C-alpha cells in the first residue's frame, strides 16, 4: 500500500529534527529563533511552534540573545551556523530540482490554507 502525504510529512519532520540537531549542534527550534532574530524579527513571531520559549532561554543562556534580541555573540554564531544550515539544506534537497522544491512548497502551502480556511 502506498503511504499517504501525512506519513511522509511526519516522517520528514522527524528526520529533519534529528538530523538538524546533529548537523547544527543545536536544536532546530533554536536555529529558527536565532535566524528569526538575526533578520530583525522577534521570537514571538514563531508562536505557532512548540518549544520557542525554551529555545529563547537556551540561546539567552549562551549569550546569543538578550531581551529576545540577538547579541553580537549571537550574530557571530548565526553567521557560522548559517553555513552549516546551507550545507544541510543542500544535502536534504539532493536530487530535487528548484522547480520541484518550489512546487512542493506551493502545494503544502495551499493544503494548509485549505485547512485554515475551513476551520474558521
């Protein structure tokens, strides 16, 4: 029996979490918070995701955030980790064309929008 989209979404999410933690030497959520703040946003913009507050606490303990804003040490760490993220993304998307990637993102975005609109 062919596995459906829910299986592949959950499987990929689980693999991304574990693989990113190993590749980045930090959690995926910590990277998301660090990257968000490095681009001028605040961590609370990641509200829909679990673990944001814990990630902020860990990044603050490392000295990379202060008052939910990136520090100079955080900027230096972000630059170095962004290189690892780029390598990780290349590895994950090996064999996937940019057009296939964009089409996949577009389909998932529309499916999410369908569910968001039907829940309203």
